[in-house]
């Protein structure tokens, strides 16, 4: 990327509050962002990690906390995760933001600045959150700037009291997306209001003073088409200019190098890329890797490089079930090799490397005790380091060929990275049975010499004839859910 970021960064998401609570138990003292031990930052900044996303650092809402502690359904979900739940474990949602100021209980602005300095000293960038669609019901703007919010009538509130609430005599909408009931702990902003757009740009510019990238929650909800479909009757016609080009254009004036990441669903990634985002969630690939087969994944990867470079791939994050549950064992490792070696950004999640199985509700400040899987930790650490060296130059999806009596080549996914010379071929058997194939290589210059192939995942070495590689392709024979990441010399 022209802004100094790697073209395919690896991002490590940390759930800040329970992470700090865990460190406090580990070191026997209160640990905030300002005094995380250097050895911990060394662990976080492992080889291959380019950026750390500190999720949930902003000041949480007292009103939202009261709702979280009194909502019966939420309490049940908390107790399922933490059977020994304590009142202090419930700290409110990080997506019910009262102010975009670092919570003092996490170390405040000074603590965040110290954390950023520690990461920067290790060559790692910092990413923070922004929630464009809604704010806490006690956010100061609900009193001072009601026009920034979707407003209704007293009759709206009578007919649907779950969807509306009153602030200073005005009826405001609770936040929502068009496919789910309203969220009871937030107020819905009006994406069509110019004042709200200017306030969003100003808030994001202030956040940009404190970090190197911003992940925008549910970014597709702010597009004119989606917002009009959800709220049109209450907010009137859409403005001519889209929300994100308006906002991002103003941010770029102050922070031209700030990387913008969109949480995106409903196949709106391309739309949001064109509206100014550097990376958008690749939820479609996640669904295919966790629920479908190799052919489905291959079709997804046939998209153009310009589109794929703007995606961020993941197997879990704080909104999704843990990868150890959705793609356990060998399948999970095969999926991890795939997302780690594809174009675009990669998102890893705190606890994924250790094999955590419990997804923590975002309202909670403590992880349940789970034993780490040392073999899985070693696998992920090795893979992340390998991926950092692989994703250089041009990328190409490769064809595989089989024989009349063997169709298992269809279970194989393969792609290559190269520049002027052959560099790396990735082959993943995305199935529960052995598979064999000839992988068609795009390099005629392989002919006329022999080549040493080294599998970067396990260090094994092979010698192959260049004429055979250039003509028939690379022969592979992979056990179920196994992978090769081979370099050519």
C-alpha cells in the first residue's frame, strides 16, 4: 500500500478488557494499557503480525451497563460462559459508547499512547474501533444534538415501545439493522443528516490521532440504500452523496495514511471498497470455509485481484464462534493455511492460537479458564511467520488436474506467489480424504534445470525435474486436510 502499510497485513485482534484482566491475574497486580510488561508486547508482536486491534477501549455507558445487568436474556448468556459470574464481570458493551475517550479503567488516553508507543517500537501498527450506526442512549449528543438521530413520534413509541425511547421530550429510535430487532442499549444516528456526518468525520479524525487504522462496525448500515430501506419513512430521501465518501474524504485531509476497515456483510464488500475502505470483512469466505467444500472456496477465489486485495480474511473474531468449535482439528489448520496465504489482509483473534472454544460475550471482563493447546500454538506461530514471507509479488489461482479414475484433484485448492522468478506454491487438501493431482504451474522457465522444493510448514525438501514441472505440473499427494507451502530454488 502507498501509505507504508504492507499490502497484505496480518492483524491480531485483542479483546482489551478481559485481556488486561487476564494479565492482572498473571502478574498479581492491576495491569492497564500503560503498564503492560514489555515481554507481553513481545508476545503480541510475534513475527508476521503487522497490526494489533485493541477492541473495546472506549468509555462505556452507565445506562448501557444498567441494561446489561438487568436484562434476563443477557444474564443467562453470561452465566452460560461464566457459571461463577460476579457483578464486576459485567462491564457493559464496548459497542455502547458514551464517549470516544479511552476508559480510565483501561488506562485512559495516556495508557493508550504508551501502548501505541510499545507497538510502534516493535514495528507494529495500532487499530481501534468506531461505531458509526449508533451511540449509547446517554451519549451527550442525544441531549445536545437530537437532529443527529432518527426521531419518531409519541405514537411510534406507543405502537412499538421496544424500538423507541424518550430523551428530553424527544422520541429517538434504538439502533438496529433491517434484519433483527432493535438493540435496547443504543440510540440510532441519522446517516442522512449533514451535521451527523460532520460529527462522524470529526470523531474519526480524533481517533486517527491515536492510531494507525480504524475498524468501523457494521459499516454497510450507513450506505444510502441500506439506511433508506431501514429508516426511510422517518428520515426522508437520501442525499446525493453517500455517507462514507463524504466522511472518509474529510478524514483523509487530516490522516491520509489512516487505514479504514469495514465490518461488512450481505455481499457489500465491493460497494464499500469503492466508497473508500481499504479492507472489508470477507464473510463469504468465512462461510464457505466453515460450512462448504473446496469447489465453493475455489469459485470465491476466482474474483479479481483488485477486489481480493481489499478483503480481510478470518476464521473467527469477537462476533463469531471460536474456530476450534466451527472448524476443529485438521480442518481448522487447513482453513488457517488458506486464509494466511491469500491476498488481502488476515485477521487473527486473541485465543485462536491457543484453541479457545468459548466465545465471550462482549459485555464481560473475564475469560473463562481454558487450557491452551501447545501444539496448536506452535502451528499458528509458525504459520503466521511463514505467511509474512510468502505474500509478496503477484498472486495467481492455479488449476489442478487428475486422471480418469481419480477425481480427488477437485478437493485441492492451489495458488502461487511470484515475481520475476518462481517463489511459492500453496496446495491445500480441503477434504476429509486423501487427494492427488498435478498442479499446473505458470512458469515455463522452470524447464531445463532441476529444482529444490522446501515445504515451509514442516521443513521437508524435495528435488524435482524442471521439464516435468513445466510440462505436466507439480505432482502432489496430500492426506486429508493437509497442506504444502513450498518454495522453489
